């Protein structure tokens, strides 16, 4: 495990370093020499920068793809792929708009607007809440509530195939909202890697295209394996819990002098891969045993 973690961290560090170096080269040529952006686009340095930023976007959006696929499960099977595609495309447009407003987003996301200082005989709470912290914690609570609600429906024999389960527009709105929520970190990361808007927007478009390619396969697999969707709901709640912890960490929230921990992205991805690998192996083993 240590080996794979080290490789993953090393690979991520290399990508960040390559992106930073290429960004410096591009800015140097654009600002100091006044070169045309379209001329630079024809050179490898631009595409290497775009490639490194896009890979980071895809890595940060892996859990997002699983979540929106599960959220679309409330619709009839015939509408799920359409909802995912439309939701992702709309989210892509909104993410590019957010990049235009990134200076305001960064200011609102990092500056604390509420200072918590509660002390009693049994409990002590301290923290500095910013816009980013509040959004992350509210999003985490929403995912946990959504997972618990869906599990209750399934325990009562309710499925996502009924016409009254959810409206098409409602599911798309949730997909767009969750995509934007999970894009907060990736947008901030991209802005930290490059100051070239064309690279930012291009990485968003390319990462969404990759999501669109794999979304159909994931949706088909969930339709063919209903038990896998149950696991997905637990994943939903796990990521919700992680978002709450991350929001608390951003807010420097302490409970009785214990600060909310920061959970690196690679740990979350590793847990998700482990959970899905166990379920895949169990399904394979049951099918193999059923053939005997």
C-alpha cells in the first residue's frame, strides 16, 4: 500500500510541477514578449500544460462521476443516460462561467465571515467559517441525507423505475448542483496551476468529455447489477462524511480542542476502489459458483 501511495503522490507532484513550469513559460512569453496566444497553441508547451491540468481535473472528478450516475438512478432506465449527459454538459457550461468569476470566488471562498467560539462545561467549539467551508459541509450533509433516503426507499421495495420517483428536470438540477459542488476544489486547483484561461476552459471541456465517455458504461453496469447500486449509496454517504470533515478542516473547526482532520484525495479514491473491488469479486464469485 505504501508503494502505491508513494507512486500516486509522486505522479501527482510531477503533474503539478510540469503544469507550474509550463505555466511560467507561457506567461513569460505572453507578457514579456507579447506573443500571440494562437501561435503558442501550435506548440507542444501549450498542449503539455493542457494535458497535465486535464489529468488533475479527471483525477479530482472520479468520485463525482460515480455520484451523478447514482443520482440518475431515480429516473426510468430509458432516461438515465440522457439525464447524465445533459447534466454534465450544463455543468461544464456553468464551470466555465465560474472560471470567469474566479477572482470573486477565491475571495469569497477563503475569507472567514463567521467566527465560532462556544464554550461550556461539556463542550467547546471553535472555528472560522468561510464560504467554501459552508458549501462543503452543506453538500456533505445533503449526500448523507440522500443516501439514507434512498436506502429507506429500497428497504420498502421502492425502485427508481416508477414515474413518480423523480422528475427529469429535478434530477438534472441535482446533477448540475453536485457537479458544481465537487468542482470547487478542482477549479481552485486549476487556478493554482495556470493563469491561462484557455488552458483552464480547455481542461474543463476535456475532463467532461472523458466523463461522458465512461458515464454510459457505469450506468449500464448499475442497471445490470442492482446490488452494486446499494454499495454506491454507501459510497454516497462516505463521500458526504468526507466533505463534512473537509469543510470542518477548512474552517479550522475544533471540538474540545480536537481539530477536524484533513483526508487526502488519494485515500478517498483508494477506499472507493477497495469497496468496489470487493463487490466486483463477490459478484464474480457468486456467478462462478452458480454455474457449478
